């Protein structure tokens, strides 16, 4: 078992994550990568998606979705949208 620290409004919470959960997450990432590679291949390969502008549009779309998730709180980036510290705070 791997133990991860989860921070919530009420405090800190330890959660055990099984090897199965980690493996499933890895396979989800791998599947997304292979799907993306297959999209590229189905459109004629890397040079063709660059030439057509499709790859640039995908990068812009992905950046937009990530920024939107950060802004509405669906994705957390410590120090940016959660657990921020004022510059004047002295530790």
C-alpha cells in the first residue's frame, strides 16, 4: 500500500492507495496517449498534422481546458489557486 497525504479544508487526511488503483491510473494515461497517437496516424502522421494546423489547435485547446480547470478549481495547483501565501508573509 502507498500512503498519500490529502489536504482538505478540515485538515490533513491520510489515504491508502492500492497498487491496483495506481496501475489503473497508469493504464488510463497510457490509453489516452495511444488514442492521441492513433488520431495523429489516422490523419497522415506527424508532418501532416503539423502542416494542417491540427496539432497547434489541439495544443491550444488543451491549454485552454487546463487553464479553465485551474480557474474554476477542478484542478489544484498549490501556490497558484490553493494554499497561496501573500508575498509579505514572513515564515
